[in-house]
């Protein structure tokens, strides 16, 4: 079995369409998400990279103003929930890292990186 690390790609996403998120930074990027169990994926969230207490994170802002913080794993193998008791479950498929936390789902563009290659 061959293992891969994931290098999250949060650049180059289109900023057109989707809902404006007044609390997101101007450079926040559109993210496809499904907020709440049973909801459909839509380009309604915004994602921005931040440094928090020495850790690289992604803040995902929901259209209702709420947000979720995800810590980028140091080895580039994806993300984990940065706060709260909820666990992030992730699955990589065809250029997309789908992350589920407490019924909310997010689709990040990602690409596999061979395990012996250094994460970007």
C-alpha cells in the first residue's frame, strides 16, 4: 500500500459566486461546503489561512457568521479540528479533501504528495 501526504491548496479558487462573508478577510477564498446534516454542497463558505499560537490553521467561515478552525497537520496529511470535542474525519478523492466535522462538510482542493517528498 502506498501512503500519501496531502498538500492543501487554498490558492487559485474562484472568488466569484457564493455568498459574501462579512467577517472574512478580503483574501479569504470561496469554499464549497454543506453546513448541517443532510444539506447540499454549495459555494457558501470562505476559507482563510491563519497562524494561531504557532500553528498553521484554516478558518472556515459559514454564511451565517459562525466559523470552524481546522489545524493543518505538520506532515501535510490533512487537517484536524483545532478546538472543541468534535473530530475531523477526512477523505481524499480525485483532487479533493472532504472534511466532515459534527455534520458540517467541507471540500478543499488538494493534491497527493509522495510521502518521501517534503510538504509545501
